[in-house]
């Protein structure tokens, strides 16, 4: 898991990312990205009730995504603030491996 210091939690940080950050969208996920001046990257996930009705199922999906991010964030050459938006098409995603592939592809696009 990602330490709580590496998660975005303040409303002003979310507003700043959504106003000035760039967007990248895939099949299941959308990324809003903004470079930060910290020594580490920070991440957050937005997951609505349209994706999963059960809070337990939503939390499980968030944990899966955070586990993938925790492995891949080390490969980033610079620090970013990133909000991951889980799209409604994610409920059609049958395997977590597909999410992992998409996250890796998105992180490669971020670096470019």
C-alpha cells in the first residue's frame, strides 16, 4: 500500500489538479496529472457508486489499484500529483490484470 503521506487528501489539491492538470483517458481509467515540487509522487482514486454499488466492493477495487500503483510509482522519473478516475466501463473489466496493463500503459504516457 501507499503511505498516507503519498495520498492526495486536501480539497485545494484536488481543485488545483482538476483546473490546471492534463488529462489522459484509457478504457477503464482516466488520469488527471500535475507535476509537483515534492520529493515524491502523490495519488488518489475517485470511484463512484455507478461502478460498484457495494462499499466493500469499491474499497476492494481501490486497494487493487493502489497496490498496482505502489509497484509502478517508483519507475516515474519525476514527482507528480495524480488523480485516477475509475470510469463506468471498469465494471466490465473481468480481470485485475487488465487494469494493471492499463495503469502501466498510462504511466508510460505520463513520462512522455
